């Protein structure tokens, strides 16, 4: 059974919203962030944030507003020391290829935030999903170059204030990847396409991300839209739009019990016939699945269910 509710933009503020990110803090609080905008998603967008504590979501509030520039693609994660990081991009132009990677952090579970820091000096560096923590205490952040349409990896060591490129995939036209780690430590990386064939790609690493297999085409369709993934019971689970048509519905889930060789029958999570896209799903500390996604560009939909619902 799926529990669901809607998260809304701040009252009397921008009408549209997109691209949410969700995380669970060490204390069990859920935090979601997304960007809101008045009409054009590349102009005047700002980041907002909402929290779920004691079973209730707070009203969303602005976490920062760059004023002069538009912002987007927030990514949340908490490092082992307890600091919460919010990475995002700032558009110093008119499209994502003019984006610059920035970040703020919080020492008090999102009550207050640091001043923004620019993490990358070249334009076009984009993010969509949080980093994974390696055995070495290094974070590995999936990123992509909007100008070359190539996926790459950034890494950061404690205190996680600087990022550097450590790997670049030669395959073109695959972006917005998400990394999941199995119980054995093997890393899996899923990519969405930007052109035909409209299928999700999959790569893996057995050496903590130093090298990766060539991305392979999976049977999972994709309409050139965002995806999410996590592991449960050591199975790979992908959340995506199960279609190759030029639309972003339905929002669906499929899972693999054999490291991506075969995939189970698709389960549709939301079948409304308008945009339900850009999912961000995690397996929580209590083995419940938490997810957020764009709902018709007007709201963010939050869902929660037992991991045994489809695994």
C-alpha cells in the first residue's frame, strides 16, 4: 500500500516547480528540496525546502534565492559528521549549459545554512542525484557536462568542501545518472538518454569507482526524462517513466534480482496522464521507501511504502 501526499510551493509564491531531491537525516527527519519558478524554468527560479518530522511535513520555505541568477537541480546529502550538504546549480546565462555548480551546508539539520560556495569554475557542470560514500570515506558524485552531454564523476574527501573530476564516460548522450551501492560494495550507475535509442543505460564498478564497464542498453524504456534508483534486499530498483513516447507518464518501477541482467514486470506507481517525472527515491533507515517527484509542474508528490511492496 502506498501512502501519498502533496508538497506545495511557499504560499502566494511562484506557480511552477520541478526536480525534487529527498534525504533522510541521521535523526530520522526527511528533507525535500526543489526549485520553484514563475513561468520559465531558466529564469528567476529559487530553491525551497520542506521537512517531515513526527509524521508531518512542514510548509516549504525558501532556502536561498540568488537574486540575480536562476538556480536549479538541488541535491541533498548528509556526511558522516552530521553536516547536511545542499548542492545546486546557478544559471549565469539562459540555459543549463551556462550552469555553475554551487553548494551550501547546514550544521543544524537545515535550520540555518552557510553562505554559498562555487564548487566548479567552468560552465555546464550539472548534477541530479546525491553522491555515494565509498569505503575510503570519499564521496563519489554523479555529474554530467551539459555542453558535451557526457557523464562524469566528481569526488570529494573530508570535509567535503572541494570537488574534482575523477572519471569521465566516453559514451555520448547519457546524462543525469544515479549511483547505487550493493551490500557487497559493487557500484551500479544508471543513465537516462538524451537521444535514441530511448532506453536506460547501466554500468558497474567493482573497484570503488576507479573504473567502470561500458554503459549497456537495458530493456527499460525512457522518454528522455529523469530516473532514480536504489537497492533493497540486494536487488536493483529503478523508478522511471515507462514509455518511449514523447511524454512523462506513467511513473513506474522495475527491479532486477540478477544485477541488471533481467528485469521484473513493471509496476506503475502513478498513471495520471500528465507530467509525473524526475523521481528521487531512497530506502530509509526503517526499510521503508520514500520518494518525491514532479507532479504536473504544480506540486511535488511524496510517496511512502514498504520495500516489500514490489521487491
